[in-house]
C-alpha cells in the first residue's frame, strides 16, 4: 500500500483548456475551438509538401486494420483496468485522482510480460495480463505518435494524461521527465530514470498536435518537457544526446550513446518552437556522429557506441552479447531517418538510408522476400554477425524503409507489398515487434502527413 502523501490538486482546467472541465463525463482534453471527436483526419492542420518518396504500393487501409488489432491488444484505459482488477485499481487515484476528478481520462500502452513484482497483476492470474502490469515511457511516446497519425484524438489525449501525470507525480524524480518504467496506473515506479527517446517522442507528438489542432495546451506542455530535455539529456560538451538523465548514462568517463534515440524530426521541431536553446547544434552534431559511425564500420550501426564512435557495452549490461550488432536497439534507426528524409529531404538522411539499402540488397540478392534473419555486425573484428531463424516483422519493415530516399523503387515497392501482407501476431510478449510494425506501417503507407502550418 502506498505510504507516500497523495498528489496535490492542480489547476488542471487551465492546463488542458476549459473544454476539459466543462462536464464531469469528459474523457479527453479537446483542441481549442473544436471537439476532439471532430479531429478524425491524420492530416490535422492539412498536408504540406513532403520531399521523400512513398512506395507506389502504399496502402492506408492496411494500416487502419493493423491499428485496430494493435489498439485492441496493447492499449487499455484506466477505467477498463480498474474495472477488471478492482484491488489493483484501488491505488490508481494516487497519481491520477486529480485528473479523473476533472474528467480527464488516462490510458497506457501495455508492456510485454516482465518478471517483476511491480508488473504482476495478481487478479489477472492465468490470463495474458498476469505479468503485463507495467508500461515503459517509450511505449507512451510511440503510442502518442501512432494515435496522432491515426487521427484517434481520444486515445492520444489519454496517453498524454498518462505521461503528464507521472512527470508531475511526487513519486517521479522531480526532473520533469517521464520515468522509464511505471506500474500500470499506480504510484509504484520501479525505475524513475528517464529514457531520452521517449521524452523526444512525447514532445514531438505534442508539437505536432499543437499544429494540427491549435490547442496551445499541447505546445505549453511540450515546451516544459523540451526545457527538461535540454537540462538533463543533452551533453553540452559535444551536443550529443545522453541515453537518460541519471548518472548511469551521464557520469561515466566514456558515456554510451544510442543512435536509435536520435530523432532528427524532433530536433527540428524543437528548434522551431524553442528559441532558448540551440537544438540545431544537437541535430548537426548527431548527424555528424551518425555518419562517422556508419562510415567506420560495415555500413550498419552498433546498438551502442561511445563518444568516439566505437561499439561499446552499455553500463547497464543490457546488450553485453550483442552491442556491436545492428540489433534490437538499432532496428528503429531506419524509421527515424526515413521520416526525416520524407519530410525534410536532408541529404545526410539520404546517405544513411542509401548505405543501408545497398547493404541489405547485396545480402538478399535484391529480393525483399529473401532478407536474411541476421543481426549484422558493425565490425567483424569485434564480434560476428548473429544468425536468427526467422526474420522478425519489425526488421522486414526496417529494411523496407531504407528505400525511402529513392535508392531503389523496385525494392521499396516490393518490400512494402511484403510488409502489407503481414498479419500482426499478438501475444503477451509482442509489445515491441507490434508497436514497431505499427509505426513503420504508418510511415510507409502514407499516414505521416506533415502539418502545412509549421512553416518548415
């Protein structure tokens, strides 16, 4: 039982817009001057011209069906979880009471099965939810982007409330960043360290929501989060992004960096709305670092690297047998870089993507149906490739996205067709492959519509 003092009341009506408090039955923070229920287009503020290349085989209908599958299995509201598991739900008001009292509903993205007492829902014994009681901050960031581009404003706003409640919680670190690991909707925070990629994605989604809706509450919260990011997650000595905000990531003599955390779109949007910090220098430093790491190896990336660009085992030992390979971290790099090229046509993004595309075409005989199930080594003198048995869906999607700078239209079209014939396989351990499949599908199938009113 929670022994800490309960969360104090907040002036939430002002924070979320008066429409959020107009009725006790309201479940989301609606955009100013319009109802959330009317925000049904993924374009929001209208589509600006984009510079990258979509596959000719793009199929938004496939993505819509995929979204229904993903949401039904991996997304749950506070009300639904509290109803299913009332003993577990009795503590939900500790963090969320001030929000639900004003009609602001919350939701979370369910993490995969995890063997921690904090993640065990005793009332869910003998069900696939038994050890799925936790949420990771990256899941909230991904979920906010997914729901936003799918035009699901109610789900987006509920995930936003989840993020903000924990960032403001008395049980978090106080640094203004979301704890990496949270326990359902309860006060328990198994790990309060931040994860930089999650903070980038949450802030990005809020900026885009602002441009799509005009609701300044989104922008104001984004600016608060962006300031915390600069103060806690940027290495000002080299302008690279730390992997988190704790000494584990920052105090080491040789910090470990994760290139899959580099979101160039996020940094461009931060530079657009936050004139108090030099985000362009972070963008440029990160791209220079990324290109140097890629050029120094086989053409792929290691999961973790140090400031000099060498593959390194991170201090938490999460990748001690894989860190030199293009693996479970780096699978996100093509998504982030293809998104940047699609919206902004940065030639650095094209270089990264085309190098990766040439790499995989050479190893698959130019056939997207024959992509090897291999996590390739960045440097064979450090460690070998890691052979798998079957190609995971998120890797099929990642290798497809490497074609979005136009290196091979045949590859891009055929590979996207292969991906769009894939059925999402859900299980208690499928959080990561399913959420990446969802994001890659949205990007490749044309759901990443750039708001026309951003001016960039």
